[in-house]
């Protein structure tokens, strides 16, 4: 994923945690925050409850690939922080993708774009 599509600075993460709207389903939470830019940005937060780094990285890589392939589905001008729950390690790629888009569809219904 290109650098312009990533949330990298700690202040951007903290701003999103404080001001963002949160949307949940049983597998994933998404925080959506307007960023004042023309492009969308994504960040990923996985806690140590997932286990060792290799397990966290596996889920993170899958999420990044899902986002990369479906970039056009997400609206510009927002920051998205994706927080999977610890049981997502057992989910397959397709299940993770389905869960992410289910959560995003909830966000689209409730947000006023």
C-alpha cells in the first residue's frame, strides 16, 4: 500500500481514538474519522492478546491485502483504523474479508458522508 494511504504518526492515531466514530461486529472494530485530506488513510491496531508477533503480522498482512484490493470501496477524506479481535487468528481470508465489509457496511449506513 502506498505511503499516502497509511496512518503513520502517533498523533493521528490518538486523534482518531478520541474523536472517531466506532463501528463493531463480532470480529472487527472500525474507527472512522474525517482527516481533512483528499485521500483515505488506513491504520491497523492489534493487541498482544493475539499472541506472538508472527500471528499478529499474519492477520495484519491479510487485512492490508483486503484493503489494497478493495481500495475503491472506501470513501476519501477519512481515516480508518481497523482493530480485529483476538479470535480473528482462526478466521480464513474470506471470512476476514466478509467480516470487514460487514462492519464497513454498518459504518456506511450510520455515517453521513
